[in-house]
């Protein structure tokens, strides 16, 4: 009897399969049962804790910007006082002693200040755009990592599901071989060696299946971690139309553009912020100018009970001008320090470009190597399938020994599993290249 294993390999990749932990089909909160890869990515982008934290950091950044820019608004304050002179000061004027004040005094003053020239506020106004840009890039970086991690985890689960299918089919073959060997032994055609070997192989296959299922359970739990889903909830995945082989191809001629990388853009933004900081240190030579106006209510009386019976109001408006002259070379040192920090960021930029180039080179080398291994694994799988079918026919005809059949069966299973592992490695390295190129799509 000939066995064709190609439909088995294509079962998960091409057919409609809905496989999940313990066969659960319940609907998750916000995640459909039998979720596809796109649905998983969409769910992760909405629920992943790191993304929520990045969103909170973004909101915090907006509050910090608003706080820094609030200095451009009028600053209004009120101040009140109440005092009792134990001894009223006396001054001699024209030979006469005159009391300079009264026993009880109280005042309530309202004042408004408006900044006109302020280096701090100029710097905050210019830096606001770059701070927002930096926060947006932090969110984008988290999204990219989320898409890549969820995609890899999904393909890893898909690979595990197919590995379990292969082991199941292997167990079916071994069970038939065990039954045949047992029947031959019971009829006296062969000794018990083939029968015992078949039993050993069957036991090993069952143990391998149990290990594969335990590993699959862990991979589902890891997927829940990436989705920020409670571990107690169940998740089911759909592998509809997920032909892994059709997703492995990549345009290897696409050139690396470092400017597309979010890390490069983040460092560029930091350079702009640092440049503004240097400019701010230079602006510290500028004067500070502000306008003010106040209105005060003043109460004075020797008797406390009558203190608030009379009011002596006062009001002034004016300008405050502060000109920095000498601060012990502090401003000079701060300018030099900021310029050195700019130089350091330039070196960081050069180093990052080298790192990105090396990362891309490593990802491309891994992808090409995995593609070569994939082609070799596919050919080996076809050959081992052909060899197994031939030896099985010869064994049934009594030409080949049971040991030769077991060897062919082991080779077939090994090449099938190796093919799946290499296929996953190709997809994983493809995602690494897309990440290195900065072409990961985070809009789902």
C-alpha cells in the first residue's frame, strides 16, 4: 500500500482548520474564536500592556508639554496678610514724635504676571513638536515589535500543529506495522523481534506526541502573553488559507534605507531636542522681561473690631526686566556641555547606522541560508516519501526486512519534521528582514 504524505503537509497550510487548546470554541472578549493572524495582530495592538503603557507615556508627554507652555498664560495670584504691632514704630519728624502706622494691619493683594521675553518658554515652544514626535515613535516601535512577535508566535503554533499531525500519522503507520508484526509472530512466520521493535517504536511515538502537545500548550500560553490575555482564558486559532510556503518569498533586491528604521528616527529626534537645548543655553544670555499688574486692599485700625471698616486700596502696573551679567561661567559651561552631548549623539547615530546595516546583513544571510535548507529539506522529504513507499511494498512482498522498513519510516518522519522547522525558520528570518528594512506594517 502506497502512502502519499503531501496532502498531510498541506492539510494545515491549505485547508480550513480550526485547532485550539482543548478544542475550545468560545468567543474571547474582543477576539473572535478561531482567530486569524490579522485578528490576533489587531487584538494585540489594542490590548498589549506595553502598548497601553506607551499610550499613557504619550498622554503624560502631552501634559508635560502643556505644563511647560502654560508659562505663556497670565500667572494670577493672591496674597493676604494680617498683623498686630505690639509696639507701633515712632518717628521724629520736625521735632514731633509721630506714630508710623496703626496697631492692626491687614492686606489682600491680587497680582497678574505676563511673560514677554523668556528663554525657557521659547525653548519649550520649539521643543514641543519634537517631544510629541518622540512619543509617537516610541509607540510605533512598540507596535513593530508586537506585530513581529505575534506573527512569529502564530507561525510557531502553526508549525507545532502540523508536527502533531505528522506524529499522529506516524503513530497510525506504526500501529498498523505493530498489528502486522504481531499477526506474523502469532502465526509463526517471524520471531518476536519485529513485534518487539514495532512496540518500542510505537511507545516512542506516543511519548513524542505527548511532548509535542505539552510544547504546543506552552506556545499557546506564550501567545496569550503577547496578546496580554489572561492565562486562564482559552484561545482558538484559525489557519484558514495559511499557506506558509506562499509567504516565504521576499524581494532580496530591496535596498536598505536606514532612515526608514524607527530607531534611526528616534535618534534623529533626540538630536533635534539636544540642538534646541544648546540653543536654549545660548538664549540664557537674553534678558527676561515680564509685565505685571496688581490691586491691593489695605486695612488699618487701632481697634481690631474695626479693622475692616476702612479700606485704603492701592494698584500698580509695571515691567520687570532681568539682565544676566555674570554667573561664574555657568552659562559657558552649560553650552559646552550641551555641545559635547550633541557630538556624542552624532557618534550614536554613526554606531546605529552600522548596527542596522549589520542587523540587515545577518537577517539576509539567515534568510538565504534558510531558503537553501528549505529547498534541500523539501527535496529530501519527497525522496524519503518515495523510498518509504517502495520499501513498504517490498516489505509486504517479503523482500525487505522489518528493520529496513523502520529505518525508512524514521527517515520519512525526520525529513517531514525537519521540513517544517526549516519552513518556520524561513518565515522568521523573513520577518527579521522586514524589521531590519523598516517595512513592517503596523496599520491593521
